[in-house]
C-alpha cells in the first residue's frame, strides 16, 4: 500500500509539474498544456479532416464540458475552426486553422521538443521505453476500472 501511495502521489506531482512547466515552455505562443494537447491531437495524420468534439474528448480523456470552454477560447484565438458535421448535423467537427497549424508547427513544436529533451536529459532510450511501457499499463488498467465503474453505475441507476 505504501509503495502504491508513493507511486500515485508521484504521478499526481508529475501531472501538476507538467502543467506548470509545460505551460511555461509554450506561454509565449499563448498556449497552455491543455491547448498543446488539443493541437497535438489535431496535428496527427489521422485527424487532418478534423475530429468531432466527442472523439477529441475521448482521445484526450477529458469531459466534453471541460473541452468546450477550451475549444471556444482556441477558436476565438484563431487556432481552431468548429463546424457542423456534414454526416450528422448534431456533431461538431474541430479542425486546426492555418494560423493554428503555424503556431503548432513553427512556434510551439521546437519549444516542446526542447522541453522533452530537458526533462528526459538523463534518460536512455531504454529508460524512456520502459517508462512508456509502464505508463501505458497503468493507463490501460485505469481505463478498465473506469469502464467497470461506469457499468456498475448503469446497473444501479
């Protein structure tokens, strides 16, 4: 129990420090780590045509409510465009604008790469691969637990 507590407390601290130090890394571009995550998700080859708000929320593992305000601010800042889905008028598709792509590719990515390099400076490729492997295992177990908890709520509701 003690080791588990220490592990999860360190994960909590890492998440907080990622938000704090990561946001500083891209603040000159007017971005936060949450905005960095949205632009990163939309920059993937599989998302070139955009993503629905629901898909983006699932991919980032955040609620639609938390994402809605973020998307509105990013749309206001000219980084994103939101339009109705031609296949389903109820769904809204989020795409990166030309300005958003410029901010992401030209301004933010070099700083993000430097941030990663600074944080992982004393990690070998093997260290990084192992850390990634264990983080994926933890995430998979958390997703499984989340699904079980949601199923349990449905049965009692």
